[in-house]
């Protein structure tokens, strides 16, 4: 009788570990997708020469995709027409088993 409980307990533990592993994999997929989106947004903003309309469009698209984008454009007057921007992307990091959602952020200077 004792071996039956050991088998059942082992099976339950294996199921729990599998669920946690799947949760971690899904959360890492969210992080990878956010990184890819950050690359795309950064390239579009840089190629548009930091155009305000393009930045607003990127913010709107980010909201549609479940992200938040903040862009701060800086001008370097000492070097002529050189600009750069700081892009902050906030994305949800979901832990489905615990039914929690934490917002994380990625930052990049372009």
C-alpha cells in the first residue's frame, strides 16, 4: 500500500514540476518577444531620424500589442545635427500558474 502512495506522489510532483517548467518557458517567450519588439521599434525610430510622428505611431502600435513605449529624444548641439534617443519598453511578464503579472522594462540608447 505504501508503494502506491509513493507512485501517486511522484506522479503529482512530476506534474507540478512540468507545469512550473512550462510557466517559466512561457515567461521567457514573453521576454524574448519584448526584446524583438524593442529591436524593431529602435530601428524604426533611428531610421526615421527621430521623427515625432513616427515615435507617436510606434507608441500607438505598442499599446495595441500590449506594451508601453516611452521615447526621450536628446539633441547634441556641440556636434551639429547629431541626435540620440532613450527608448524604454515596458512589457508584461506573466506567471500563469500563480496568476500574476509583473511589468518589466527594457531600456536602450539609440
